[in-house]
């Protein structure tokens, strides 16, 4: 029983590590587009430009510059390391 529990723990650590690496190093063009949409209030093109991007296994902190000024956006997955991204302005 103990060996099975250790094996399960090992595989759980591997899966979570791979998910974290994927969140940090995968293509995030879709997430940036979602952040720009949030920053622009749903408008097609408000001239938002990316000024800062911080990616972690748990989310992304994106800072955009629009005509109205600096707009910080936080994007997180629906479950800690898995699921679709949702972005909010703060």
C-alpha cells in the first residue's frame, strides 16, 4: 500500500510540474488577445500595446498601455493549473 501511495505522489508531482511548465512556456497569444479585449472594454482596436508581462504557473500579470493610460490585467485559469483563462482588470 505504501509503495502505491508513493508512486501516486510521484506521478502527481510530475503532472503538476508539467502543467506548470506548460503554463509558463506555452504560446500565450490567445491570453494576450483576451487581455487586450478586457483592457479595451470589448472594442475591436483601442490601440492597446503590451508594456509588461509576468507569467507564472498559476497565472499571468499583463500591463497594457491604452489611450486612457496604463491598464493592469490579471489572467488566471479556472482551476489552479488547468482550465480556460479568464482575465480581469484591476
